[in-house]
C-alpha cells in the first residue's frame, strides 16, 4: 500500500494555516504520527478543535528565528528521532505595492522565505541523510513560476508582491539543489506550487476578485484547501519513491497557459 503512512513520523511547519490544516489531517488519517508546528498557540488550538491529540503533537515556533529553529530541531530529533518527512508551508510577505516596498522589507521577507527555509531544511535533511532516507516537501507558489496578472488585482486588491514571488522562485531552485545534494543519501526533496487558493473570508468579501481569478483557471474554479493535502501525502509516501527535484504545480492549470 504505497500511500500508507503508518509508522511514519512527519513534521509539518505552518501546519495550522489555511493549507496546513487539511494537510495535517490527511497525513494523520493515513496513519502518520504528525508534529504540527506553527506560530504562537495556533497549532495547539487547531489540534484541540479537531480532536487530533491522539496522532498529532502541536508545537509553537517562529521559523524566522534561526537560533530557535536550531534548538527546536535538536530537541525534536532527540525526543522523536529523525523524521521520515518534513513539510514546510511557512511563508513571509509584506502585501505592499512595488513602490512602497523598502529595502528592509525586501530583506526581511527573503529572510523568512529563503534563509529560514534553507536552515530548517538543512538541519533536518542532514539528519535524514545520516540515516539514509527521508522526504522533504517545500512550498513554492504559482508566482514562483509566472508573474501576477495586474488585471486580476483591480483596486482595492493589491497585486501579489514582488518579494513573495522572488522568494517562491528561490524555493523551487532550493528544492532542486537539495535533491541533488542529498540524492545519494536517500533523501528526496520536492516543491509544491499551489495556484489560487483564496481563503473563505476572501471569497466571501471579494467575490469580484475571485471571479477574475476563476477566469484565468483552465478548470474554471479556485482551489479548495483540501486539494493540496493529497499532493503532500503523495510526495512523502512510497508512491513517490522515485520522485525528487520536482516542482509539482497544483494550480488548476494556471501555469499551463
């Protein structure tokens, strides 16, 4: 059963977010023991609300704090052992327009999207390589592949910011580089690029924006959060045992034209 995750220990960073929650739930349903990590007490609140305590352990961490990340990984490796899979859904962004963005803003977001992702992946990936197996899934975006269409972002919407796309493009290349670096160590590294997955509040409050998004999607609809979870489950499972260095677009066809 290649999709059976029984006995697997999977760490999901950003696990209490819009796309993280259905991902954590599916991994747990497939038999995995999951470490759900997020800012403040978000993971604890999510796990309690969904009654997932039997299979999901919540934890708090700001992944932008590099010293805290190193300490956290060290503690978890000692406590849980080397994980079978690492999934990182964390991201940073300013939501500012191009001419409003400061140099400090740009550097801060790149730190959160690139530097923090690199450190977390390296700390866990080295442990996986020492064991001889593991799967790492990083999260990019459709805007790591193509530029936002300004016609979609009519006022009052703000165009997807430049620093976000730059960072997400870097995530794709990071996944390819790490896949090559750790390949002989038995560690697979891939990235996922979600397309338009507006949260329910945005869909309710900005229906015209959602209509403009939908007009650009070959499948004719925006994504539902649970449609990301299966892609993650595939990449961390034995079903993807020969898949590495790949960027999987889960975007309804957005980047196909």
